[in-house]
């Protein structure tokens, strides 16, 4: 067993045997999640019996570009179509100039400044775009930016990558200033990026990759936002071979994990490889009595289960020692 600090979240990484034989109630309040990395499919039934949920470790959000914007918008819920229209009206009233541009070094620097300011407002931020600055420079010929400016100042941008071999445009990073965030400028940027992908002849767009645990680095609200925009989550390895694997999680909760927390698991009874497992099931974890799951799951078309988290006990003795 290893206890890892995963961006501030205490995660116990264990073997299948440890997962099955350990009394994890004694660890409640000491670790937030217990995880088996890449367990064999044959072990999934035993892990489920012990309370673990086999799942893809990463999710990729996919949508078809459609033959036209009208077709794409018809696939959204009526309220989301109204939200897109309202965001566009506000951008026009603010006299924002929205345009698609190649990614240059000055534009990248300008975007990263905006991105870092956005990260500074988040509860638990992981500044991936800053960490991948050199990679963005090296692949700039494959990238384009949808930019929004107010009186010449960049107030929002979305960086996207063309991947012809996958017939896919990947919306990689986005950022908006605080004023524009409250008026859903991100919707305007994403719709423009999808439209540009359609104009280029791409059949699919991706709204990025997320670690499959919402309520820590990525919030539960982001899951709801992406589903409302018409994107569906799939195991990352089904889109990007060799860029994802499976794991099995037991969620214990705690102050480092938001309430609610979400993940997508492989449903029973089919014990298949991740590429064959079909629709994923949404698992919602909350210590709140009768949580309003529809706030997060209303746009998700798959099966949903709600799990009640028990509060962590007050420890009256040291935690059991973890073996090396």
C-alpha cells in the first residue's frame, strides 16, 4: 500500500488483495479515495463486492460537429440553446470581437496570463496549460485560437488542436476573465471552435480530457456543463490509444473532496475490456441527506446511482501503518 498526495487529495494505492482484505472503515478520515491501478478485468467482480468501482482513469468528451450549426444546436436541451443565444447576445452588447487566429508566441503569452489569473480564482487548480507551455509552442502549427477581445484586451480564448488522423479537433485549453465568466463567454468560444472545426471538414470535436473523479481538481459542475453542451464522456483510451487505462476506486470522502463528488464507472454485468464496456454509469457521492442529483445529472443520458457518504469518525488512535 502507498498513500499518495494527489494534488492535495490523500489517495491509498493498493493491490487487488489489499483492496479485498482490508477494513477500509478504519481509514475513513485518513484517506479520501482507495484506488487499485489497472486491475485485471477478471478481478472486477471481487472488487465490486468490496465496494470498489472499476472505471476508466481518464475521460474524453466527444461530440459530432454535425452538418450545420443548426443541427448541432438541435441536439442540445432547449435551456442550453437559450443559454448559448443569451451568451452571444451579451457578447454582442459588450462589443466583443470574436475571431479565429493562428497561435503565435505573443498570443500564447497573452493567453497564459489570462489562464493563470483564472486558475488563481479556483479552489483547487492544476495549471496544465502553463506546465505544457513548451509543448504548445512545439505544436503551434496544429493549433488555432478562438479569441474574444474587449477594446483590444483579451478577455477570453480557447486553444484547439487539429488531429486529422482522428478526424478530430481537440479543444484543449480555455480561459475567460471574471466579468465574462458570469455571462457565459465560454459558450461563445466553444461554439465558435466547433463551427471552425466544421468548416475545416472535421467530423468530431473533443472538449478535453478529465481525470475521472469530479470534486477535486475538476469540479462536479464541469461535468454538468459539458453534458449540457452536447458532449458525451468516453474512456480516453477509446479515443487516444495508449493515453489511458482503467482503475477501481473506493470513495470514502473527506474535507479534501468536494460534496458531491462524481465519477463514471463501468456497469455490470458485462465484464469486458474498457473499449467494449458500452455506456458508463454515473456515480454521485454525498454526505448530504437527499442530495439533488438532477443539478449535476439532468443532462446525462446514462444510468445514475447516488451513494451516501458517512462522516469520518473522530480518530482516537493512530492510523494503521501502511506497508511499503
